[in-house]
């Protein structure tokens, strides 16, 4: 999915009345560190696609996460490595921005990168039938009518054990990662929060210790049907 920003804006305008076409359907999945978001997203995309097929619609749902960085880099015309720090939730100082801008004509400010990320995600939502994992999607798409916003959480001990088992790191390393990554993810979401909004709201929140992946997928699927997203 390649992003042509000017084409995106022109395509969104309907021919009559200059009204913006409606985005979606789209599902966002946010998560605390250690929760199995990608497994849930992959299984959910398969189930949603199967549901569409049964209803005679040849439409496939997909989930995206790393693709957002690749598309953002393409839109900015830079190597993905140059904007990796934003997706690793690393922040640069104002002085870093100034110095980098002076000595690198291809340098893109953190604000420019984040704003491009938002546009990429909006474009993906506009195309529809997509599950966006992380990347501030819940905040960026908070006001999209044809959307469903999901949060995955669990007790810390459970998440640390799961992260340790799936990545091979120690519990101590997982604990260090958890605090830092969860803080940075929240900051990343809050950056995109609308000033007019009362705050970021999730439609569904799951305790991953209490619900299996299959149970979570089936509940989201049912909610998507009720909301007429599928």
C-alpha cells in the first residue's frame, strides 16, 4: 500500500458537495508490553476474511504494524533506518534536531515523521478492512465512525513471564523493558490525542490472563458484527 499524499487527499473528497468520504472499517489494537497482539491480530484478520467470504464478499482483512514504518519512510523519501528511533519510542532533543537539520539535507524532524505516520495510518483506515496494531492508531483514528478500538492488558507478572518465554530474555530484562516501553507507548498515543477530545477511549479491553487468544478473537469478531464492520 503506497501512499501518495496528494492523491489521498483528493480521493477522499467526494465529487458532490466536497464531503469527506467515510473511512473504514478499521480495528485498532493497543497493548501493554508482553500481550500477544500480533497473534490476536493475525487470527482476527483470518476470521474477518472468512466471514466476508461466507457472505459472498471477496474482501480480505489484513493487519499492519511494521508496514507503517516502511510506508512512512517511503512517503518521506528516506531510508527506514533514519526514522527507526521514532518507532522505538526514542526522543531527540531540540538541539539534536537543529544540528541534524544543519548537516543533513535529508533530515526529517521528529514532528514531521510523526505527522507522516498519522497520515499513513489515516490512509490505511480510509482504504479499510485493516487491523492496525499499535503506532498510536487508537488516538489517530479515535473519531472514525466505522472503527473498533481494542486494548490488551494483563497483570505485570503474567506479562513478564509471557515476554520471557516468547523472546528468551530474563524476567529482570522483561521487567526493565515493560516499564520503559509502556511509558513510551502511552506518550506516543498521547502525542496524537486531539486537543478537543476528552481523552483516548477503548471500546473493548481484555485481560489476556483471563481470556485465551481464541476467546478474544471471537469476542472482537462479534463486536465487529454488531457494529456492522463486517
